[in-house]
C-alpha cells in the first residue's frame, strides 16, 4: 500500500464500527448509539473523564472482532448475521447449539482480534485491555478468562449495559428491556450500574444520535486495516482488497487518470467489499448457483458499502466509487444496474480490477485461473467489461511484484501460515507440504510465538500488515 492508504484513527474506528454492526445483524449506527449510552452509564457511575472516553471507545469497537468469529458462529447458528442478531436480542430459538463450551474459543478469538485492533489504532491501553475482556461478567461466569468483580475493567460493564439497553429496547420495548436487564443485574454487570441507569433510560435513549461523530484519539492509520478486518469473515478472501487496490491504482496510472483519481480508486478498492459483512458466510461459501433470496443478499453488498458514506463522511467519495465495483456496461450489474453511459473510467477500472483479481485467486470450490484463462474469460464478456480497462488491469497486474515474503518467519512457516490462514485444514496443509499434521501444529506454535498471537485470525491480521500474505 502507499501513503494514500492512510486515514485518521477516527475514520477507521467509524468504518470498523459500521462493519461490526452489519456483521452482528445490527442497523448501521448501533455502535455509535451504544457508545453514547456507555458514556452516560460511565458518567452516572462517577467515572473520570478519561474513563468515560474509554467506555465510548470500547462500545464503538466491541464488535470489531466479529468478522473473525463469523465462520464459527455460522457453524453453530447457520446464519452468522441473523443468528447473532437474535443472540443479542435474546431471541435464539430453543434447541440452538450455542453453549459456554463452544462459545469460549470464539470469545478468545473475538477478544484477541479486538484488542489487537485497538493497539494497531494507537488507542489508550485501557481500551485495548477492556476489549481483551469484552465478555466477562460481574459474577465471574463470563468469557474469555472468567474474571470476577473488580478484576474486570469497568468499561466492559459500561459498554455491556449500554449495548443491552439499545438492543433489547429496539427488540422488545423499554419496559421489557428493563425487566431483562434487571434480571442480569449483579450477574452480567454490577447491580449499582443498573440502579443508576433505570431512572434515566428513556431520556438517554431519546437523546442519542446514531449519526454523531465521536472524538477518537490517535494519529493516522492504514485504511488497509479496515479491509483486513473485514476479510477475516472469509479466510479464503484474505488480502483480496489489498490486491484489488494495487492493481486498480497502477491500472489508473497506466490509463493516464489524474493523481487524485488514482488515490481515490486505490482507497475505494480497499472498501469495495465492506458490505459483505451483512451477508451470511453460508452464502459466500456456497459452491453452486445461489438461491434467489441469496442472490438478492449479494446484490445488496454495494448498497451497504455506500452506506459508509453516511457513517464516515471523510470517506464518502471512496464509498460512492466503491459501490460501483459490480456494475457492468450492459446494465447487468448491481446494485443500481447502471449502463455504460453512467460509468466513468474509474468505475470501469475498479470493476475490471475486482473481477480479474477474483479470477486469479483460489476459492474453496476452484483453483485460481491462469492469466491466459482469466484474460479469455473477461474478453468473452466484452459487453460487460470495458476493453481498455481490462487491458490496463492486466498490464498493471503483470508489473506487480510477487507478494508473500517470509519476514520474521522461515519460508516453510510463511507457507504454512498462508495455507492455514486462507482456510486450508491441517490435514490438507500436511498433504500439500508432505509433512505430518503434528509438524504443521509445531510450525503453527512457532508462528504464533513469533508473531505474538494466540489465534489464527490474529495471526492473519499481523501477517497481512507485515506483507506475509
């Protein structure tokens, strides 16, 4: 990535909060509302100003690890998006498979990733610490470490109570929400927080603004972090947005587009898949033809992507451009179904770059297309893709340096991480590398130790940042 990739920490947090809301089956703006409510809860608790800020930041980022756990929740609940929405609203159907035992590894992944994100954003340590203990309970029966009472960072309780107030009120109405929260007092969060909150609940809910822009400390951070976090939802997609961005940027330069357009195109490519968070894993992982309802969900991906413009005004131009990644010259694309007359050179380059990169990348149901085959496939769709844009993309892709350097890992360790990180099983990796599954596990232990990680998604985030994937 280039210097054009940098955004403020505030913009990155706003984008991550929106993606987290979509992944958890919540409306955009949910985390912003909860952040304001968490500030009220903390203030009523007598928290100092910096602790109030911490509560707000924890609430904004509490779902930043949700893409990393989407595959696990998909296995347990089927639909990871609607299922988690029902879970938050305490509306999971009888007989669901979610238990303490199978939630524990997911909580560990979520908390490690969320904590690492806070560190990458340069946020205060108190925010990182709270995110690493996000699901702890006052009575010691929470996750991931079963901390008890004062051992739990106060911001965890402030954000949890605020989140329940927002979700349960929306799902059941305020009186029912307060009854549920009352039953959880002393168990999930300290009873005194609930006592302080109840008299003000209606006023707090009436005054929060889900379009508010909240202050976030920190300097500039890579926009690629947002893309990397999003792609944890589908391990086989790791690094896709980075590759599309590199190809689109260089194709724009070869096409003679102005520097400002090149910059916007690179950043839009990093965001073009943001709306995928709203679509269940089972849709993305289906190898055959999608059902009608599933096709409609996929067609809404660019709609959810462009909604980032509302949540992150500083990235509005990029979000609007990103939402054209799946438009086609003949009007067969989505979500607007635009035709050639409405598609600018930047739109056409982004569409070609996304399609070319997807064809050249492996998927669970197929191997990557060789360059000649990918070229032929795009050429056969001349009525859908712009010929000059395709030619520029192919030329740009040929000039890009090979990715996947070993960095702090050995070549073998880097290879193991690339394969495991993008979804291969231990057995498949062992077979491909002609080693035992025990040797693969040993390599993973070494990889995690070298990268300072405990879970695959956290290792993937660090590997992408280091250029190992």
